[in-house]
């Protein structure tokens, strides 16, 4: 699953490289959805579907429990102004929804170029008992989003978090 799939460079490249897997993109902007669909058709991939729905709603209400192996959140809107930070996607509620959607041992992959947002992501993740941080392997074949290509060209740092779903143990009552 590619949450906020933008114009589709990442999801289409992943689908092309992994034809045995199905990919679901979530994007709330209809113009971007059209671009992803066009990109997938032009690339000849048939294992990509895109929903034009708000991401948190989709994750928490539409995705069946334990049905996703990997959730990618690549360069979400950082909402850099302090008064707008409440709109950031990566928060406790989103992590709860991702945890429910992921299969046991599934992965949540987060990337951003915004250092402040990355620090917030780390704090939110550290407070969530359903994920363990694991090393992000260096993989030159791992596709880049259009945003990542642009940020790298500008010399911006790319921050990454790779998380594995773990079972939440509840204390005995």
C-alpha cells in the first residue's frame, strides 16, 4: 500500500518490479489519481489500484484487518507551520490504523525530507507499543518517488524509518 501515492512513480515502479504482488495507492487529489492510473496503463502494469479517498479514513475504516504486508508513507505533507501540525498524517491514530491493517510482522515504511516532521514521527512511533524499529537496508533498486528525486537533486536530507509490526501484549487484569 502506498499512502499518498502522488503521481505514481513509486507505486508503478514497485508494481512493475513485483508483478506477483498487488498494490493499492491512496490519494485524495483526483488529478493525481488520474496521473497514477495513466502511468500504470502506460507502463503496462495490471497490479495497481488507486482509491481517491482520505488516507486515515481508508486505513481505519476500509482496509480489512491484517490484510496488508507493507505500508509505504513517502514524503507526506509536513504541514510546517506550527498551527497546522495537527493535520500531519503520522500520529497515534494513523499508527493504530496501520497496525490493524498490517499482517503480523508487516512493515511500515516512512520517509520525509522535513527534519522537524521526522523528529515528530520518531516520538510518535516511540510511544506506540505496536512497532519495533528495524534497520532500513540500502537497496539501490528501491524506487524513488518524484518528491524524493526532487529533494535529492536539491541536496535535501532524506530521513527514513522502517518499522515492523509487533503484537501488543496487554497486562493481565
